């Protein structure tokens, strides 16, 4: 339809049909939440097929922004198809219903924008074109993602003033473990744009595959991009014996850089050195300490064969690679890795030892000479890149030794490295694994996600990240921003990538963009439901865990018919969907007990199950086995060996909280011990204080995870003693359990010992660990983890 006709047609409709003309209001409560909004309650601006997008003449960036907006409005399928875009001369009058893009030098932040809606116009102004782009993103997310009938979109009048909190807002993608095609990389970049992110960290090289063409070293891709086989499952001893490969030509990489640039996104390439280099070593064995032979790595993990820093040819190789990388990628920063580089080869290599000597690298109390050898390598590459006008980013391992002087540190092993680096005056990007590793599970239940890599990072956890926590105001200035990382050992398809990043990316977007005082998880989830509609429209395979029932189990001494106390199950969903539950292990239905929103009090053994029922369907069922016995909710103390900090969760009380852990060792129900046997003393209560009979005990049981692929083994024995005073203990029973020998075993082990009834106030249980991983295991002879839960006393 020609423009004039279209205007006449719409006008006629308006005349004929003003009363039937349905209007849907836009909603500016988007993700990330803008910093400031003020509404004026005038007649809303009506976005319809007549709306024109105008931009200043001769501004090619704003012209492109106008085209993006036209594309977004068309995608929204709200009855606006390819709205016209039009250049206007400065000072020229703009007629009709228009969205006006422009620059405003008075806006402070380089990426800031002001979006003003009046009855006649929408103005999106930025200090830069970049800022205008974010105003467009906000407008795009404010309108319904799809049409729900014949309707126009009403934009409430007012002003949004917005700017990001952090200047670095990143997402990482590992294309080494699995390769993703150019078209998908573009989709990934589009998702960054949708979430107001501005940096794509492209992890291009790995042990398992070298993915970027380097012209001076063609074998890097000829040989290094293909592994001949891939391990099946979680590092079993079986392989698929199928070649797997893929790489990006320099032309393709440049195409990605341009695609990202058009969307105000910087691509930061990572060439990970001196570790994670097996693919390169397979191509050029001379670059390793032993000379090989090497294989493009078919397994996952950290490997001892790394670059030989003593060999000048290897150092030249790294510089040559970087020389081509800077020609492809114009980013200010180049990421040079530095993580997980074992020192074992360097310790034995004559060339590396000669380099240590020649450079005068010395060990001290904290660092070995080999740590300093790695620092030598990082600093040398930093100098090389500085000479090309670039700066380096390295993983937090670069703090071990002498930190390359101008390096920006990417903190991944928690936030500690980043905090230390900021205190030392280095710039920092926060990507702490416990908040930002999107390869970690999204569900506390590992059954749901057999190939998560461990760790539990639900949307709420991502949302709770505060990148500047524990820093002074001055130190906090060194935190450039935050990023999530997606390592792809167990993620082989674009659909699986989408599932791992969405909607966690939405939570991250708000960490990166929105000021902390405006952040509120509950409010976020209500806005998330709308963003998810857009994911649905675009056919994205987002994870649905946010709609699951959230359950908290607290203990109480009140309201209980049981002298030990009771457990209160408090349930919620992000959309307040009705929840139904049972206590007898039967599947709940809409005929079951309706949850009353205050909590279910449970004071005896139960098999608790609950579901949320929505018109669209039934949620995943939550299930909790609750066991009440003499130890439940009683005081408990661990003597000696304590759980590893990462797996200590609620502490010793976890073992008598009445709740039996499921298959997932990282769910919070299990305590994980790295070393030593576990000794617990439980106070069963003083019967004299309540004039009761002495407490009799005749059975003690516990449970442990057996999951040899994850280096976790069960118990090999229980020893039970009793005492009246918590001082003198008398052994009453012990039992030995055989150590597991099947290296693929995965189960929950049950361990119990029964004996003649004895009177007891205090019960001491020693839970013996398995001393070593069995023959044939990748960690043969090493000490496995011991994960235990729930000590039962009857
Ligand atoms: C890392 O996760 N190895 C940086
Ligand atoms: Zn060497």
C-alpha cells in the first residue's frame, strides 16, 4: 500500500470505528529497569501503521538505528509492517505521528538516553547514537511482543531518563568445546542487544578445538580445529570415535565484528594461553615442552601439556597469533586467558628452567619460580599487545606471581580475585562462578539437567550479584562491570545454549544496568513474565525454572505436636499461581489440599509433594521426603573435620533437619567433605528436664552420595558411641561397608547399624570415608569427596 493510501485507510478506519478501536497500553517496566521514569497523563501517543521514524539527515548511525526500530516494530507483529524511516534536515519541522531519533549533548552518560513521549511525538535522544540504541531497546520491550487482536499501541506520555550502571556489560561464549555457526553467533549478539549488553567475549581457542583461522599457522585450523573423538557423558572412558570440528575464517570473524558493531557491541576475542593449548600443540608439537605427540583433546578438564615458555619459537608463535588477532578484532581489550595452566611440564623442561634462570625468576613464600614463568609469559604478551595499542584481560590466575602491570582481571573463582585486584588498583570484570557461570545447573534437582557441570545458579542467584560488594568507593571504581560465562563441554546445540542463558541473562542484565537501590527480585520476576513472551514469539528455547514452585523449609519449635519441633514448608511462585499439595506421597491434583500461603507445618515423617496449576498447564512437582526421628531438629556438633566451604551450606544442622537429600550433591541438602572421617555428636535432649523416661537408642543410619564420575564416594563404616555427659563416650556398635569398585556407579548409598537398645542422652557417630578412588578411575588413588546427609537415630 502506498503511504498516502495507507494514511487514508487508517484515517477512514478511525472515523468509522472509533468505538471498536481497541488500544493496548505499552508498559515501560522493562528489563533492565530504567533508572528514572516520570509520567504526565496526557493523551497517549498512538503507535500505528502511520507512525514514521525520523532521524537527522547525514547521520548514518541514526539511520541504521531507525532501521533497527522499524525492524523491531515489524517483528512485534502488532500490525505495523516496515514503518517508513525518513531523514530530516536540522531545524526542519516534523509533521504527523513520528518517532524522532536525535542527539543531545547535554546527556551525561555516553550510553545514556532520554525517551520522551508526548501525544504527537516520541523523542529518543542520546548523547551518542549508542545511547539512542538503548532508548530503542526500551521502546521495543515496552510494546506487546505480538498482537492480540485489532489494536493500536498507546504509549503513555512522560519521560524516561536512563543510563547504565556499568560500562562493561558482557556475555562470554566458549566455541572451543563445541562449535557454533556464524548464524548462531549473530543470534547470540542479537540477544546481547536485547538485554542492553555491549561486550561479547568470544572464547576462541581450547584444548578441544582451535576455532580461528591464523594465516601464518594454517595447521592451527587444518589440524587443531578437529578432534577425532569426543568423550561420552561426563568424562567416562568411552568415546564416540566421530570427528568433530569447525572454525571461523578471518573474513567470517570480521563479519561478526561488524554485525556486533552495528549493535554497539564490542567483540573481545580470547586466545587462552599458556594453558588450554592442546589443539595448538597437536598442530605444532614443537611449541610444547615434551614435543608430543599431542592429540586435539577428546576429554574435558585441565591438562598438563601447555605452551613451552622456555622455547623462544613458542613465544614468537604467540606473538604472531596476536598480531593477526589484532588485525581482525579492533577491540581495545584482547583476552589472553591465563587460567588453569599446570606447572608440571615447566618444572621438568630444560628450556623452561633455562628461561627461569636467564630471567632471574625466583620462588618466594607465596609463589614458585614456575608461577613467575607464567607471569613472564603474560607480561611479555601484554607488552606486545600494548605496543599495538591494545590492553589485556586475563583470568584471575594472573594474580599468582607478578601481575602483568596494566592487566584487567576477570574474576571467575568467586569474587575474591577481583576484590584483591581492585584493591591493588587493577581494573576488574566480575564473572564469579557462583553467580555468573551459566553452565551451572538451574535446578536444584540434577535429574532435570543431566549435563550441567556442577554448581547451582538459579535466576535469583544471578540477580543477587552485587559486583562491588566489600569494596570501598574508591576501589569500586575499578569494577568495570560484570559478565556471565558459558562453557560448552556439555552444550552442543544452539537450542541448548538458549536454554542455559535465558532467562538468566535477563537477571544479569539488571545487575549490569540498573542501580542497586532500584533492584528488587520480586518486581523483576513480574517484569520477566513479559520479556519471556518476547522469547516465546522468537521461538527461543528458554528455561522454565522461574515458573517452578519455590520452596523454603524452616524449622519451628512452636505450633508443633512433636517435642523436637516441626518443619514449615513455605511455598511461592513468581505469578502467585495456586499450589496444591499432599503429605502421603500421592501425586497432588486440583482436588488436593490448596496451599494457604502461610506455610505447611509438618511434624512427623512425610512424603511432601506440591504442584502449581495454571491454565497453561501444571508445574514441575516438588517433592521432599521428611523423616522425623530422635535426632531430628536436635542440637548437633561436628567434631574435627568440617565440610568444605563450598559445600557447607546450612552447616551441621543440615544433617538433622529432617530433610533427606536428593541425587544432587550441590542442592544444599548434602554436606561435602574433602578429607578426614566425619564425627558428629547429637544431643537427644534431657529427659529428666521433662520428667520423661530415659531415651533409648537402637539404630543409627546415614546416607551418602556415590557418584564416581564426580569423584564422590560413599562411607566405609559407622561407629556409634553414647554418653550421658558429652564427655565420656562408650562405643555401642560399629559396622564396616565395602568400598565401591565400579567407576561408573551413581546412587545414594544407605548405611545403617542396629544394636541392642541402650539409654543415651548424647550419640556420637563416626562416618568413615572411602580412602581412595578405585583402580581404573581417572583419579585412581586420590581421595574422593564424601557427601553425607541426614543422620537418623531411632
Ligand atoms: C575458567 O573458568 N577456567 C576461566
Ligand atoms: Zn618448556
